[in-house]
C-alpha cells in the first residue's frame, strides 16, 4: 500500500506517525525484559486510535494480564479484535481497529509443513515423528525463525494496514535477524543432502559404529528409526523451505519494513542495544524507532534535589521536631525518633534513586551520540497491563518525546 492511499497517511502528525504511515511492518526487537511486548502492543493500540488503520499486533508470550487485556489469552495464532468498547472504557475513541494474535510456535510449524508437504499422508507422518516434535519445541532457532515466518505469512495475506510484531526473548537479540538465513542454509546444506542421499543405507551403516551403538543402547532402536524417517520425510520439502526462508529474510530488508529497537538504561541492555543498532546498520535494515524505556525522571538526578535528600539524613532530631509539629492531629503523638527514622530513610532512598537517574542520563547521552534516540518512556509506577497503560506508553513513543 502506498503512503498516499494509506488510511494512516492523512492523519499522521508527528514524524514518527508519518514514518509509520509509510510502513506496513514494524519489528519490535531488543534485549530481554526491556518492554518489547509492551511497546509493540502500545504503538499498535495508539496507531489504531489515531488513524483509520486496521492494525495487528503479533505478540510473543505476553504477561497473563496483558494477554487478557488484549483478548489473546489461549487463542494462539488466530487473530481477534480488541473491542472498540475497551477503548471507550479507557477514555478514547478509536478511528481504526486493533487486532491481536499470539505466536504459537507449534501451530506455525505445522502450518508450514502442511504448506510444503507433497501430500497429506507425508504431512501426517511428519507431525507424528518424535524428532519433528522435538525440533519444533526445542530447536534453538525454531522460535526466532517462526516469528519471522508468521510475520511473512500475515503480511502476504494483506489483511492489515500495519503489522507490529513482537520478538521472542533470545539469548542474543541478533539471533532472529539471522534466523531466516540460517534456516535456509540448514535446509540447503550439503550435509543434510548427504545424510539422506541413500538415506537408509547411510544411517543404517552409521548405526553399526560405536557411537550409534551407544545411542541405540540408551535411546533405543526406535530413535535411529525416527531420525531416518525425519530426514527422509523432510527431503520432500527442502526446496520449498529454502525459498520460503529466503523470502522471509528479504521481508526484513523490505522498504515497507522498519525496526523498533527497545532498550532500558541498565548497563547490559544498553550495551546490547547499541550492538544491535550497529548490526541493523551493517545489514542495511531500517531502524525507524529507538525507544529507551523505563527512564527515571530527570528531576531525580537534579543535584539540588539530591543535596536536599542528603541534608534530610543529617540532624534528624531537629527536623523531626519541626515535622512533628506540622503533622495532622492523629500523628502528633508519634515519637521524634520514629519521625527521624522515616525522614532519614526517605532521604537515603531519594539519594540512591538520584544516583541511578544520573547514571541513566550518562548512558542516554552516550546512546544519543551514537544513534538517534526517537523517544524515551518514563518508568511508570506499576506494570503495564491494560489499554490505558499501553496508550500512555504509545503516546510517548509516537510523539517522540525525549526527556
Ligand atoms: N515504561 C514502563 N514502566 C513500568 N513498567 C513497564 C514499562 N514497560 C514495561 N514494563 C513492565 O516490564 C515488564 C517487562 O515488559 P515486557 O514483557 O514488555 O518486556 P519484554 O522485552 O517483552 O520481555 P521478554 O524479553 O521477556 O519478552 C512487564 O511487567 C511490563 O509491564
Ligand atoms: Mg516479550
């Protein structure tokens, strides 16, 4: 869809809203636990309020209460619409639609096999194969790849004006960028073809070697049989898998796709996010939004405020007396010692928040020097589990306020 025909184009206001008006896919990525799922849902909800777009957020493993708020708990790959009444209840009128789905790795693998298997019998044999069941459940790259695969599928169907995709927590945030390429390599690899060429004889031949004899003793003859069957069955799907994985990979670099990198200002995520931004640039992938989440207010780092906090910890008795005199009647009987203790503790807490906030400011300055930070989102007082919270975050992200 071109920007001019997009239902989002006319209504776009901030530069970031204009950017989203010209994109069809936003991939939320970043280190673990920084707020990827929250931010992905937040911008999807906010775009659906501000423009007449049909928006899908494809989430991965959202916290239970957020899943309930989006209506995706237990529904897997099937998208469902978040009722516009839920937006009215959150105090806004929606111009567009918000749809949500949850990534179901097993369901997605099965759909992929159904598409590429030469016939229904082969597909059924693959589904029943224990090696396949293990691979789809635990194969290291399986989750990362399938997230991109689902995105490709949904985008190709063309049902939505904008798809915001969340990505799974990975050991390394770069994993999923390379997942389509690795998947293509895996299925195209000479090793696999060698293994299955005269498959039965080769594996049966291997079975006589000591390693396999041990495997056989531990795991049973059934295991080798399952491995042989798995590679034989998959042989019929290699070409389909390779070209599919290549197509999925090229969607990442498509002009209609942009990345939203989310991070916090803790040291480890900040370093990983910087590395990730560089990796996107290396691969010529478009980084449209760099969102720094859970930022403490600048006022906490204000040296004057920190000086006040430190002063509160000194001379507690005199301050406690003054405060006691000002306390409402019911508390006037509290001991000076107790009031002094509370004051000192408040001072200490403020001072340590001040320290963290100053460190955050330094990291933010370093990050901004290397990359354009498009928005900072404050650390909210509680977890974000409803539309109201999502819309508050979405507003920060789309209006591009950098505090
Ligand atoms: N700005 C914020 N203020 C307060 N809490 C937040 C904020 N952003 C996210 N959270 C909370 O932080 C927690 C982690 O957020 P979220 O699940 O979105 O992270 P994630 O990056 O998707 O994690 P994972 O890598 O495990 O998938 C959640 O409890 C969420 O409600
Ligand atoms: Mg998440």
